[in-house]
C-alpha cells in the first residue's frame, strides 16, 4: 500500500492599497483603484479624521499619524505601527527616510523588528527600493493630496502572498494642482 502525503501551504493572497500625504484631499479615483484591495494602508498626513473615516468605511484601514495630523488622527493612529501581514513583518512610520538616508534610529528599529517591508511617507517622493544590507523592501507611495511640492499625485497597489511581496503597481492620479 502506497500512502501519498501532500503538504499544502495555506496562504492568503492579500492585496494592499498604499497611500500617504492626502493632506485633507481624497481623490475619488482612489476608490476605483483600491476597489479590489483587501486593506488600505495610510502612511500619515491624513489631514483630518474625515479622510480616515472615508477610507475606513470603504476598506479595513491601517495607518500612522503624520506631522500635520491633529488630535483627531493622533488619538486613533499611532506614530509607528509594526505588524505581521501573512508572513511579512511590516514597519510603518510617517517620517522614515529611505535606504540610503534613513531618519535617525529607523534602520536600527527595522533590524530589531526584523522588518521585511518598511513603509513611510512625508517626502512626497515616490520610492520603491530594496535595502540589501537589511533584506527589507522600502515603499513610499509619494503624495496623493494636493498640498506639497510634488508634481504628480501617486498611490501604490501591491500583493502579499505568504512571505512574498509582488505585483507592485504605481498609480498616477494626476497633476497636483488638478
């Protein structure tokens, strides 16, 4: 008698909508682009609680407060957020820098938390960079709002599948002033 043993790895593919620096402006196109997403992650500078409420009513929302956010946001969202999404340790903060120029203390925290995905906002500069030194992917979705010096409003959509981060899409929402 032959017994066949099949091991099935059960992972759930999770699609994420990543947004930052809305500065109290939420483009209706965000809802279209994030329609198939399972969660929305906001990397700070919501602007007001109304923005967070609109996103939260649409999809489950994780977020951190940014430097322009008031008590309405700071009383609900932390400065830093660390969690496990599938098999990926995620670290999110508003002001974090990037692999060649992390904000003070951030690289050490990424190492301590064994982060595999580091998300921040603040700079209004879209970046997706892998840090080989600490084996961590950095994402900054740029700015989705109309405040700031960026020229194009951007968001990111991607998937987490077990320990893999894949299918990253940069979405342009239009010019900042429009």
